């Protein structure tokens, strides 16, 4: 009797251990999936703000104080490189690689961020959490990093107008050395162009 009871308890403990592993794994998978969904939502919202803007207003605040506050996770990202000038943020500096609002008389970053207060499109790096406005959809803390590269116009057989390459990278605030999602789009200089402007 005792041997049978011992065998039954052994089998039961093995089965329960396996179930605990399954439940734990599913909890972590669900959490990760939730983070990826929220990150994709934040990246989409950020990118839609740029698509709604006039091309000349698409740019980042490159003032000395803002640039000096950016960490190595930002500057070492592959998106912080301009293929048309062969410059990178980590080697050449953020201001020489990325671009501020352009045009004959560009709007200031303060004005642009006021227009789009939910996404602050002129801010290179911002945190979204349960205490920010708007708050993080799932209550977790994320960092939204934006990179805007000015691609100069080209001439010749494959001529093209000036473009801006916008990349949005969303990271978990608890793991800034990796990213949850990344989106890139190219915006032509004529996007939202005002009449008689010289943006192109």
C-alpha cells in the first residue's frame, strides 16, 4: 500500500511540475505578446503623426541640451545613420546625421509639438508610461525613439526629389538595449506642400 501511494504521489508531482512549467511559459508569452502589440500601436501612432504633417515641418529638436540627453542606445542604433552622407550619430554626432524641420521658414519644434501634443513628433526620444499624457495603453513603460534623415535630391537618369526617411523605434524602458518594434517610411518633399513653397 505504501509503495503504491508513493508511486502515485511521484507521478502526480511530475504531472503538476509539467503543468506549472506550461502555465508559467504561457504567462510570459502572453506578456511578451501584449508588449509587442502596445509597441506596434505606439509606433503606428507616431508614424501617422508624420504622415499628417507638412514635409518641411518633419524634423527633430537638435538643440544642444536635447542632443546631449540622448543615450548610447539612441546614438548606436542603425537608424541613426545617413546612407546618403555616410555619417552615423555615434561617430559624427546626432546633429550632423539627423535633420531638424526644414523649409525657407520652418516652424519651431515648440510649435510643432504643441500641434501634435499626443506624439511630440519633434522630440527625438520620449517615454510613455502610466503617468504620462497620454498614458501607456497597458500601463507599462516604453521609450519611443525617432530618427529623421534628410535624403538629398539626386539628378541624372535616376533623378529624385529630396526625401526624408523617418524611423520609429519602440523599446521597453526596462530593456533599452533591444527594441520591441521598428517602422521606417520615406516621405517626399512635396507631402503637404504649401502653394508656391520652395520645399522641393
